[in-house]
C-alpha cells in the first residue's frame, strides 16, 4: 500500500441526497473523528466500459487517487432495493479498471482498511448485503474491518458507533 498523504480516513457518501439518513449516520458516528468527506454526487464516475474509452470528464481515476491518499476508506450508502446505492455499485463496477488497465493503482489498495456505513428502513440489513463489500475487499487484499447499519425502524445505538470508531482508530494505529 502506498503511504497515505494524510492521516484522515476518507468517507465517500454514496447517497442521492446530501442531507439524508446516510449523511446523518456519518455525522452521528464520526462527529468526533477527524475525517475527509466526499459526496459521490460531486464526482462524475461513468459506468464501466469494456473498451475503457472514458472521456476526460470522467472522475474515476482522480477519485481513486483520493482514496489512495488516505489511510482508511469508509463507504457510506443507503440501502436501496436491498442493496447498496446505484452510484456506489457503479463505483465498485469501475474497480474493474483497477485490475485491467490501471493495475498499478489497484495494487496500491492492498492493506487499506475498508469500513461500511449503511442506513435503511428495514430493521436489519438484507441477506447478502455484505457480499460485494467482502469479496471486493478480499480481491484487492483490503481488510474489511467493520460495518455499521442504522435503521429508521430502531433507535440509533451509540455503543455500535463507539465500537465502529474504536475499530477505525485501531486500524489507523496498526497501519
């Protein structure tokens, strides 16, 4: 893994709303933890193309450069139709570029701790929700350290947030 430029974890919020439940979850969990926050809404990440002929306006590679500059990655997503948001799925689809034409960037993800924050209206995460995160992390040799889910159907549990933060801080100390 390339040495990070900053000591702050990077949070990528992949919601269709800047001020929605997912943004609130990020604030609730990380309000005392310094971090760098990006909204995927601000980045033009085009769908994966087999031809890999992306226009200059595509922001995927600059976004990957941002990811590489931070010691940990936190993906924050609402649960839409029993899965991660479409923009986050699109971003993960583009990771295909990191195993083909941009392998040197993909290799630099190895060892970078990955965390997931998810918000939704069901009491529990749907079966299989973790699979794409777990397998993507394993493929890139990124430890999937922790996942926290917050449901609008049950109260926010500060103990869960505390445990998530402790795992984040431990990953940064051991990195």
